[in-house]
C-alpha cells in the first residue's frame, strides 16, 4: 500500500505521515525543503517525540521516502500510483501545489479508474471547495466530470497540537518532531470516493460540518483567546497564560458558550462537548510543548475574519441565542494585537473600524472590553464585566 503526504512539515511528519506509516503504508513525502527531502529519501525514517507533561516517548517513523515538489514528473507519478493522499502545506502554499495535483490526477486518469481520496489537512474554511475550484480551473470539461466521479476531497479536523520546533525539542536531530499525545483524526465520511481506506486513529464522521466548527469555534477559538490574553499580560507561553486563574475562567467560559451554541445548532449532546473542553484545557497546560502566545496568536486579521474562530463563534452564539460575552473578550485581545502589528493607534475608533472591516460585524461589547484593556483594567476586571454582561443577558431572556 502506498500513501502520499504533500507537505513534510510539522503536521505532515508529526501527525498524518506518521499515521499513514503506522497503518502499513509506504509513505512518500512531497516537499521543496531540500534538507527534509534529502534526509527522508536517504534514511527512509525520522523520529517523533510524544510529549505528555513530564514524560516523553520516542517513536521512529519508518517506510518513508521523499520527492522534491519541483520535480513535477516524479510528483505526478507518486500521486498517480498511491492508495491514499493528504495535504498539509499551509493556506498560503496551496496555490503553488495545484499544478502538481492536476498533473498527478491527469496521469491517474490515464492509467485507469481508481478513486483518489485526498485528506485535506489545511486550516481553512471550506478547504475542499476552494481546492476543488483551483483544480478544476485547469481541467477540461470531460476531466471535471471524471474528477467528480473519482476524486474525493476529504476535509479533516486537525486536533493534535504541534508547536514550532526549537533546538531543544530537536535534541540533536533536526528531523525530530515533538508533538502532544492526542492523535485522533476526524474526517468527512461523506466525501470519500469508493471504499474508505483504513488509517490508524482516523474517524470518518457525518455530518462533518459539526467537527469542522467544533475544532474552529471551540479548540481554535479558545487557544487564540488564551494567546491574546497571555500576550497582552506579558506571558510568553500558552501554559503560562492558562495558568492565570482569570485567563482560565475567561477561556473556559468562551469555549463553553461556543459549545452550547454548537449543541443548539447541530443537536449534539452538550455534555460530550464540555468533556472535550476539559480535555483541551488540560492540554493547554502542557508546558513540554513550549507553544508560544506569539505563534498561536499569529495572523490576527485571519482569526478576526467573518467566519473564523473569534467572529465566527461570536456570530453563531448570536444566531442561536447564546450570550457571547466571554468570546468578545477574546475579540478585544485580538484587536489589540492586530492594531499593534499594523502600527496603528490603539483607539476605540480604530478597533471598531478593524472589527467591521475584518469581521463584518459591529460589537459595542467587544470594543468596551478593548477600551478596558487600554485603560489598564486587569483580566479580573474583564472577567467580572463579562460575567455581569452574561447575567444581564440571561435576565433579559427570562
């Protein structure tokens, strides 16, 4: 059995490629980073270290190879002959790999009618539709018909946290990837073409939109809120931020608001969602990961966009009648970082304008929390204000 992992970075090596290998596949990584490609091609293995609090477990991932993505002919050949494929290249790189995907799909069409399922491990809303559109732009009308019949673009929810790898984490081996123990891979059951391949820890689920929103509006939103509040208060690491009692309470309540909204939207048991939140909060405390507030809070403009983690969860709460006060605190923190990075004056007017421009919403509440941050109020003050606003909203509903 053969698998292709397009992207040899942290998620590619530290999660999906590892699962493919452990499932009995010979795994070909496709990347343009020559040190990674050369090592995998010559050694056919690499180390992964699982960090679980104070303990660590080393795993050697074997039966791997690599192809340079600049070699379109060889890349297309590997795509044409594989049994399963995945991408984890990053949103900004996707457009650059499309020609190779098209070449591989065309070669596969020429060699038969075997289905090709591509697991999409990109942090992007509607990634399957976006990639489909980019691919079909380069296909003929007849090829598009075959694409619809034979190619499954399978969205995945990537829950494993893989931080930026420091020299300390690499521990003398630049190919080592350190990851947390959590290793489940929910995927869109309805998107597969033909028989669903057997992959360790892969969980086909339908309807998958719930899993996508759960990852984005609970995990990602809570993680980002923790990062922005931690960054504002001078914390370097996520574990330091979540160790602050007020941050913990704000993040927990924000995640629970999203969970309640998702439960109402999709009819999913809220108890299971709350258990998931408790697991996430524990995982955020994993100091061994060394995950920084700077990394998790990166690209605040994207995280404040209309359907992304912060504004998207805020809007969902509004839609189904759940109070989003604690989510608004996270939005306030993101606005502060965004204006800082854009070198714009920290004013309520600029914050409101940015929120309208990036997220398409107006929120007097989020701007009020933002001005509290500017005026030197503590996170305890924001927590109390959010609690007061939530109680007032509940009283209005009675």
